[in-house]
C-alpha cells in the first residue's frame, strides 16, 4: 500500500520549541542550513526512487526559491506550510488567511504549479482553530494534514478520526490526512501511540514505526504518513540556548535520524500525499464525510 512521505521544510531556528529564545525579527541573522539539508534529502529520495510532498515554509521559499524549483523539477509535490511558522490558534482568522494566501501565491509563482495541500506549523489546527479549515477551502486548498489525533501540550485533537476522510465545513469540503497513530492498550485502557515521525521517529526504535505502519496497511487497510524536517538529519546544527524540555525535544537522537529514515524507506512503499490520497479507498472509519 502507498504511504505518504512528507517533509516540513523549515530551519532549526523556526521551531515552536525555540520561539521564546529566537526572535522573529532576528531570523535573518541565523545561519541558513535548510537548503543544504533539503538537497541531501532529495539525493536520498532519488536513491530510493521515492517521490514525496514538501510542505515548504514561505519564509524559506522567499530566500531560497531555486531550491523550491529544484524540488518540483525532481518530481516532488510542493505544498504549503504557511509563511511565518506561527501557531494557527494564536494568530486568529484574519492573520491566518493573510499568512496562507501569501505563502500559497509565493510557492505557486516559484514552482509554476498549483499548490493544493496545507500543513499547519506544529499541527496547530485544533478544536480551538477549526475555523482554519473554512479558510483553507476558501483559499483553494484541496487537502489538509494538520490534525494529529493525540493528546499533546501544543497540538492535537485526541478523538479525531485516524485515517484520511472528508471534512464538511460551512465553506465546503476538504480532505484531511491525519498524522498516523497506532492504538495500544496500557493498563487496560486504549491509547494512541504517535508513529508519524518527527520527534517520535527519533525516540522510537525504527522497527516499532515500521511494524506500526505495516499494521495500519495490512490490518486496518489504510495508508500511513511519515514526516520529518530537514534539520532532523543535521546533528551539527548550531545549538540554541533554551529550556531543558525544548532542548530534549529538538536535539534528542539527531545523529540517528538518517539511518532510521533509510530503514523505513527500504521497508515501506512511499509516495506523495496527493498520490496517496488519490490511491486511498477510504476504509470503514473514513467512509463517510465527517463534520468537525
């Protein structure tokens, strides 16, 4: 079964974990490492003959437009990660619309292709910001991949559907591809283990993620999604002074990421998010449209 491989194209100083320590107006003073790391990823994808979806931050695209064009030239899908990496539920509807409109237009102008997919910074479409889905429909997006069906201190809708489905909103319908989780029983209760990538990729053994995604494919008959960031294959990146929790989340096992990604690419079938959605049969859970 085809699974979606996705890359959130942002740099190490953009992450929400460091927002209290890295001022937005100082971003241009930091060493830009995203392009070199993205080209490493492109070479790795060529090696495994995999096409992926790159959710590109508009701020990055503005500074390295040739990189965005190269991503598209090499057969990958360009999608939108917003412009300024601000949490959706914090900036509100008006600023959110301006942010996605600016980024979408910028990406389309650079790559010469229509951008139909969106992923919120730090998965910040939650129960507090479902209005964002209406704006995405109105701005011409066909699918979203921002809802993480887990409980987390920054993001998540714990009871959200786990697999691709259509969401009905007042402004229309949008396809949702949630981040992958695996049901596990702990202490007699069912919990959702996040296996979609990012920090979970760096914390969990590769075989756990591989088996979890294979189970989603073979038992639940659904596609999975894997995500990571270019900075996650860059253990030599500059260190940001921040709190212990933020440093742990960001720097843990950076040196293991590339090997883990190669392990998964050898064992699972991946493609773009658009191709995976087009190939998706919409299983039992996602057979009917869902109103959030």
